[in-house]
């Protein structure tokens, strides 16, 4: 009886290692048990992420993190630009600068709280957020610039907030796959995650 159980255990361990190369015995065995009852190997299926790939949930959280900083910066930039009577171009430039500032600031806060020195934390924030924020700002400001009347709308106009919401939503949808691709390759917010453990 013990020999049979031992043989079954060895078979399960080897199957886990063969199906998922590069993982530890424990990870391979867990992954194998998760796939029991699915009828056949899952290798080569396009719908499944690679062993190093990022989940859509992880990518969405990273994008939402950037989006929060961008939204704060953009709204603040619009408020300051409008209050100072600046033109559309100057106001948009200020909004973009502040979007990057607050996007980096939110990431910096999380890394610094883990006890990392500022210089290292700043480098990590740059590596993690630059592409994500850049893509987000291109989409966001592109929508606002192309939307008829949006550039001339004041903060008190409902159309301003409607277009801003649509622009941020579009930026989120388009930037999420970018973050998924980056995290899956150990870049972007994957660099930040190691400081949160």
C-alpha cells in the first residue's frame, strides 16, 4: 500500500515538473493539481498566459494606480491654468507635467514606505511608470484635443467633466494591455512589486 501511494506521489510530482518547466517542485505540483479534470494538457493554448505572464487583474490594478495620479495631476493642472487665465496649450502642458508628478509620487510613496532609500525609490518609480503614464497621457489628451468644444470648455461646464471621464476611461482600457505586457516581462510595475513583500 505504501509503495502504491509512493508511486502515485512520484508520478504527480514528475507530471507537474514536465508540464511546467522552470518551476519549483511545489509550484509544479500545485499547478498540476489545479488542472486536474480539465481533460488534457494546456500547453500551447493561446488563451492561457505564459508561466511568466501577468494576469489582467494585476495589470488593471497597476493601470488604475497610474490613472489615479494622472487624474489628480490633470484636474489640478486644469484648475491652476484656468485660474491663471492661461491658454489651452499652456494649461495642457501643466496638466501633463502634474500628471507625471503625481503618478510618480504615488509609486514613490509605496516604495519609500518599504524602507527603500529615495534615490533607489525614484529610479524604480521612473522604470515602473514612465511608459504607462506616457501612453495614458497621449490617449487622454488626444481624446480631449479631438473632442469638439472640449478644449474650450470651462471647469463649470458639464461637457468638460464628461469628456475628461471618457478620456480617462479610454486611457485605462488602452494602457492596461501595455502594463500587462510589461509586467509579464518583469518590467513596469513588476519592479515595484518586489518592494511590497
